[in-house]
């Protein structure tokens, strides 16, 4: 299951439809600097730059107040296509990390570009070769937290740190792991780095063109509750921006006796565990950063390796505060960031679709925030029955939530296609649970799931595109 929730794709499609309900104005200015995005062959295909940060951003439509205890932050970014093929902007690929290592949530707001002097929201679209686009991306940040890191993931396998004030401690110094309430739940300490990993079983050598990297870490539970130890929460980003996830390596008995693998476990309060976390790294790339993440709520910089690319300081990005909230006056056209605002310029039918899309996206965001990452049959195999049951319950709760949303008649096909996608995932997890209990191979289940979800995704995309045709940009 590519993700525990292929609704990541559904979310992108739905927000693409939502962007079609907005005005679009792609600024054709070329950034003078920025981070270079590469393709799988190492060719430069785009540059991404952060032009300014509005913190706090207060010139929003007063009908879109931030959540209590939070503030809006608005990034202005420019993406230039420097390659030969169209490049997708992926507005949802931008992330903001606060000083506690938590990801800020995407914001839903509207504002008046003419009054603020800001561009419109960054559209979710393809940029042709040689063109560029400038737009804004909004987030909600905890009121007392500072921006620590800004990153951009144009695809699932790449993540570029665009700017940061974070500095990882030297190896051997513990780093606090915080819970949602802000209290420390544990620490992680980086020990020796094994590049390449030694003592690998010859029958399980690294794939051609790759080698194994090992990082020894110690995790201690400093809380009063059990702490789940999960080696897959650690990622290595290499110097070309590619994400390298945990990769189980078969080593000899002598090697594992010397440096045991870090295992999935529940660590009792006061206990600690030390183990080697392994990754498969491209030979021509070098490790740049070690990240502790669950992909949904946390993104903590644990270690910066020697030779990591220099990153722009957030302090060097133009920053300012905007005026207080305002209500658009007659003749003004509010511009929605990430979801459409109902405006008089939309037909009643399109207004209804825009409102439905906003509610549906909120439910999808909530679901994605709790989904586990399952990107291979091995990942599926690693899940416990309790974890699988939890995902099934999560998906069924989502179906209950969206059933309560009043779906317009014009969107019924899109809604039905989305429900089909979720049911395929429920069935896939249930089949995996049954197979695991019977000691059966999960690989055929994973392959069958991928085939089904690909077909269902195409059906969903067709339905969503029909809505975009019905209510195009003004």
C-alpha cells in the first residue's frame, strides 16, 4: 500500500479541482537564487526560492480566523522550470517546521492581493519549460513557536530543505523528543556512523549502484508511559535532496552481536535501547541530514553530516507583519489559499461545489494526519495486527465523516470514486490482517492492492476533472 492512505493522491486531485475555482495569475519573473531540484538522473529541472515570509499574516478575510492559540504564516515562493518537460508546482509539498520539530498545518484562508500587495495563492498546475510562477502558501503555526525549517517535497522521494535556523547537536548529544502536549517523551542520541555497513550477509548485498549506510542511535524513554521505538521514523536526506528511508539489512551474526539492529519495540519508562538503523544509499550521493519524522506531524533535524549543502538562513529571508484582518468590500475579489472561498463571482452551483470541496479536504487532512506509511510489502509485513486494525478503524471513521457531508448532485461521481478508493484500502488491510494471522505471504496482497488502487485513482481523476471543467478558473 503506497501509503496507508492513497488519499494523499486524492487530496492533491481535489485541491487541483479547488484551485480551478480560483483566479490564477502566474508571475513570469525569474528567481535570482534558490534551491535546485533534480530528477532521478541528476539533471536540474527546477529552482525553488522563498521570496518573503509574512509572520504573522493578519490581512486575511475575517471569516477565516486561525485556530485558537495559533497564527497564520504566509510564504511567498517562486518556482522556475529549468528543465525540458513540464514541472508540477505541488503547493502541498511545502512544509514549515516549528522550533519544537512539529509540522505546521496547511491553512485555509482568503485575502485581497490588491490590498496586501501579495500575489495570489500558488496554483497547483504544470509549469512549462522556461516559465516560472510566484504565489503564496499559508500555514497555521502555534502562537509561541518560531519557524525553524522550511522544506519542499516535489515528489514522495525528494525533500529539499530550503531554509533553516535549526542546528543539530554534535554526535553524542541527546536530542529531546516531544509529545503533542510539548512535554519531553524521550531522547535520541546519534553514535557512530557506518558508511558503508560492514558484516553484510553476501547473499543480501546492496542493489547495484547502491551501498548500505548504518547509523547507531540510542533512544531513551524519559516519560511515564511506554514509548514506541520505530526505526522507520528515521530518514536520511542525501546531498541531492533524495529521501532514503529505513532499509532492513541482513548482517552476519558477528556483526549484529557487535552492533544490534534497532528493533520495533515499546520501551518502558526509564529504559533505553541502542541499535543500528540502516539505509540503502546511492553510490554517487552523500548523506546530508538525518531526520526524525512520522511524515505527518514531526520533522526533527537530528544530525547534519559533513559536506551537507549550505542552506539559506530563515533570518535572511525578508519578513514582515501584515495589517489586521479585514472584510472584503464590494468589488474586491478575495483569493483563497489552498481552498476556494465562496464569492459572488461563482455560480450558485460552483459555490456549492467549492464549499463541499473544502469540507471534504478538511476530512482528508484529518485522516492523512494519522495514517501510517506503508510503501512496500516489507512495510506491510512489519505492521502488527493492532496497527492494522487501527488503520482499518481510521478509514471507516473517515467514511462515516464524509457521509455526513452534503454532497452536491454534480459531485456524486467524484464522491463515489473516493469512497471506492477507501474501501479498497479497507479490504487490503483486512486481507493483510487475515494473511498475517494465517502465516501467509503478504506480497501478492500488496501487488493486488496496487493494481486496484491505480484503477480506482484513474476513475477518481476523471470524475474530479469533470468538476474542474464545470467550474474552471474565472
